[in-house]
C-alpha cells in the first residue's frame, strides 16, 4: 500500500508550488496591487493569481492541520 502524500497541493496540482514559494509570490502580488499603477487588466490578472496562491497556501495549511490532528488523535 502506498504512503499517502504529505503534499496536499500535489493531490490537485502536481506542479503546485511549495507553501513557502506560494506565500512569497502572494506577498509580491499583494505588494504590487497595493502599489497601484497597473492597468485594470493587469490588476485583475494579479488578483486572480493571488486567489490561486491563497488557495494553494490554504490547502497546505489544511493538510498540516489534518496531519497534526491525526497525531493528536493517535495520542488519545
């Protein structure tokens, strides 16, 4: 029986970035949006990318929480 993946993002996208890479890019996207000066189209594209990155980060965090819960449940 194969070990379950510890990478929650890999279950939906095998090319998904690591949590750290997604978070770093998300920070850059937010900085660029806050700075302004982009066209509406550029801003919308940045927003959409930010939503994707936020989803990736959330999947990583959800996976980490599930792993912690499994360990804590096993200790009971």
